[in-house]
């Protein structure tokens, strides 16, 4: 999780977000307040107290005597994979300082202990296995494949081969096949929540993201009111009008997709929806893969397995390691999906709301 995501989560947990759906919309006073809780939560995390042994773990990303790097945006300096632990640490700090512990506290503490134990185990695994530093670029992946094959001065063909193995492994990872059940797991990052700004000054043609594949959850207003889907033909049959849209239609445009509404928007508002992502192949050195550095190991071992099979004509040890990393990745993604943790209201727990993110993160 990024700093901006945690900031909004803390504000929403405290019930002081004012309905904001992006961190940049938070009141300045609220933002400052929540930033303090995140700073304290990050310090709590960096102390490394193992809830199982009650002893401090020495993080691999902190040299002896070092203090955590100041953090105010983006992924945590220690790595995106530790975001969940930092989130719960921040929520605990907020709960303690705002309400001197609420009925939510035991559940928060249990979630933090679970996330902390997982983070410590992950860090120990990196040290023992000599794991590479997480990086979410294409160049990092194919360079590691070349190193795995003991190729120190690669030719053009060898580099091309490594890139092909990475993309084949990446595709295998994205399929989400769970080695335990043989079933396909739906990655949360392949069906992101999104928002669409509409207003009366437009030509009633609103382009969707370039990686749009198909609609998962159709358009709804912030009130939860749904907008009915129809075909472009049905939309044209209606007389021209402007107002609050009640119908929408999807159509192809310039190699992508766009939507139109009826009546044509006569208001300025934000619609929420969820769509399926089309994942392009990696090509440029700085291309990043979906899911980010959190899933580097799974993608990397998938690429190793592909390289071993294509070059050695055998299913090597990397294939088994990939399956282990795949199980870990699926479990991580499942745990990191926003949960129903409730919200403090008048010192108690309000009716639970499923924590499906409907936030557009950005400045």
C-alpha cells in the first residue's frame, strides 16, 4: 500500500474523511493529523517487535543504529510488501490517541500482529535466500534471468531469449492458477476501481482507460444509484436531452473504448465503476508489471522456470519454487484486499462497510 492509500484509510477509519475519495481532497487539518499517526505507526513497525517472541527483529533494510527514512509519499522505503503491517500500525496509533482504544482495538491489534509476523518472516526469508532487491521493471527481470542462466555478457539473441522468458512467465503469473486447487484466482489489481468525471461541457463522449478490457461493475453515483446499460443504438433512439444520466452505452473508439450517456450530462459529478485490465506484454526496460514489486519473486521464478524448460528441456527446481511463490502471492493479494474493519462512530463500531476501495489515488 502507498502512503496516500494509508492516509485515506486512516481518515476513513476515524470518520473524519468528510466523504473524500482521494487523499488530495482531505481537509488540511485532517491530513496533518493522519500524517502524525502514520509517522508513529511507521516507527512502531520499524521497531520490529515480533508478536510471537516479544523480541525485536533486526530488519534487513535497516543498518545497525539506523533510523527509518522519512516517508511522505509513494511506497514505503522498506518495500511495498510491508504496507499492510504499516497500515494496521497506523490505525492502532489513531485508535489509541483518538479514542484511548475503542471496541475495534482487539481486532486491530490481532490484524497488526498477523501482518507483523508475516513481514518479519518475509524479511528473514530474503536474508536467508539472498533474495534480490524488489524492483518492478522489465530490465530487472530479464537481467536476473540472464544471471540465472550464468550469462554474463549476453548477445542480442540471448537478451531476446531472456525477455521472451520473462513475458511468458509474466503471462503465467497473471493467469492466477492456484497450485493448491487448480482454480484461477482473480487478482485484485486486474479489476481496479476507477472514477469517471462527467460534466455538461463535454461532447458526451468519455474515453475509458487505455487498458480497459471489459466492465466488471457498471457505473454508479456516489449515492449508490446505478445507471442502466444499453446499446449505442438504443441510446440514439432517445430524443436529445440533458440532465442526470440514467443510461450508458459502450462503444469502440481509436483502438480503445468510450461511453456516452442519456440524457447527456447536464451536471458535473463523479461516477464510480470497476473494469477488467488488459495487461500488455513488457517491452521497454522501464516498463513496470501489474501488481508491482510485491510480486517480483513469483514473476521471477515463473521466468526462471520458463528459461529452464526452453533451454534445458526440463522442468527444473524453479518450477516448484514458482508454485510456492504463487501460493504466497495469492494469499498476500487475498489478505491485502480491503477488509470490513468498521469505523469509529461515537466511540463505537458503526455498521460494517465492505472495504472495497473506490478511491482514485493521485495528487
